[in-house]
C-alpha cells in the first residue's frame, strides 16, 4: 500500500483539535518541588518520539515530515535542528543500540550509524509490516540481545482485523528478517520499553465510543504468546470485559489482564524507564509516560506527563509529574508525545502541537 498522506493530515487535525498554537511557557508548567523545566527547542513542528544518542544529541521524529532530526545540547532554543534521515514514511519510534539508531516507520525499521558519516548508507532491516488506516505510529523497543520489538496496532476503532498481524506486538531478530507475532489482541501498544529485568512493557490506548470513562487505558507487561483480548474485550478491574459489539465473555477467558489501569482517553504514548541518578532515588526504576490527552471526550483529560511507580516488579500507582498544558478553561497549550532520559539523568519531553522540546532537571 502506498504512503497515504491522508493519514498524516487526519492525525494533524486530531492533534490540534481544541489546542492553541501557543506553546506553554515554563512558568505555566508544574513539576514536583526541586524540579526545573526549561525549553530545549521551539523548532520541531509535529515533534513526536525521542531518543538520546550516546554523544548527548536529542533525536526527534517528525512523523508528518517523514524524517528524524537532531538537537545539540546547549544550542539556543531557536536553532534549526539538523536533519538526520528523511524519506521514511510516518517515521515515529526511535531507539539506540550503541551508536546505531533504529527508526520505526510505516512499513518497517531502518538502522543507521549515529552521527551519520557522509556517504554512509542506512540499512533497511525489514519492510514487511502491515499498513492500515487508523494506528500506524510505530513504537519500538530493543532487547538486550538486539531483538527488535515493534507495535502493529489495530486498523480500526473496533473490528476483527483483516490481517492477523494487526493489533499485535511483532518480534524480529537483530538483523531483521521475517517478523513473528510475539503477543496478540493488543489494540494499540503506543509505547514500548524494557525494564532492568528484561521484561517488555507497553501502554495501550483503549477504544472510543462507549463513553467518557470507558475503557481505561493500560500499562501492560507484554508476555510472549499472550492474548490481550482485543477486539472482543477491554480492560476491567482485574479481568477483561466483553466489548458491547461482541458480548461474549468466553472470548475474554484466559486473556492477559491489564497490570495497571489509567484513566480512559488520556492517550498514553511514549514511555521511558528512569535509569539516571540525577532525580531522587524514588524515581529510579519508575516509568515516565507521556499522556497525549483526549481528543473527543466531553471534558478533556490527560495533556501531561505522569510517572508510574513499581513495587516488586509490578506497577503500583501513577502520579502527575509535569502538568499545565491543560488549563482550567479547557484550552490547551501543548500535547506531550515523547519522553526520553538524557545521559545526565534529565528528562526530555516533546509536544507535537507547537514544536517544543522541554527538559526537566532536578536542582534541590
């Protein structure tokens, strides 16, 4: 299927619905005591996922421009980003393994050495991923052995998929090859990350159309061979609940439950485990989540970054970390998309509505 620009245009409309073009100032944003928020760049329109290179550069995907750009630490916020790679339809998920940058785009994953040397070609590891209409914003995570995991989300709001590789997490070996279904029934694994124990985690965007408060979005451990119930079920309290279109509890039996429910329609996107030492000790091993925010709820929710604290290897609770993009009058001055931990332990955050990249540091 050719690259359909209508998908990107539709996404841009949804991203901007109800949003002001003005970026939130750092005085409008709020973080816990001791944390300081600064602006790294105001020049990345449609900024999506983030990754930090070994040399400290901040890589940003621009899905609507089919490219990835780099920000140099210390450069002024109005400095023009450097284009790293272009021509990758719906370039989105980013990950580093050593000096190699992996970019998850519409059809597959591309690898290139970073920083790229003149004349050094990039390598297409695979380009066989199913291409649908609703959720083609790939997330990517690399296992310690180099195995590649990529999200392949649902082609619709609620439907039985025409291709069994939709609504899954796909697994590829380190050199690409042919992918296999690692986990199924996963509606939209919009963010993927490994914890320090080697377990793969995802945030799941739930469906629309059954009210403001259903279904919850999810934080899930992605287990090989597990079925997460989609499209027949959504996350309940400790088990999965039949979708009204199917009403078949038997379809939910034996499916993998949500580990932690998030509020409905907060739309979690990129996630990052905190492995730095700059923040207080309570944050080490916690999961930062960018809540993009609701687009069709009667009263907006999300539009913030939250932190999920773990205990005994399981998510226990979520707390607000950076807020202020959603205002009391329901106006919006940003929609968080990407989160990434810097080499110095700071946290980078992207907003796709105004091209702004923020940095959070801790200064007690």
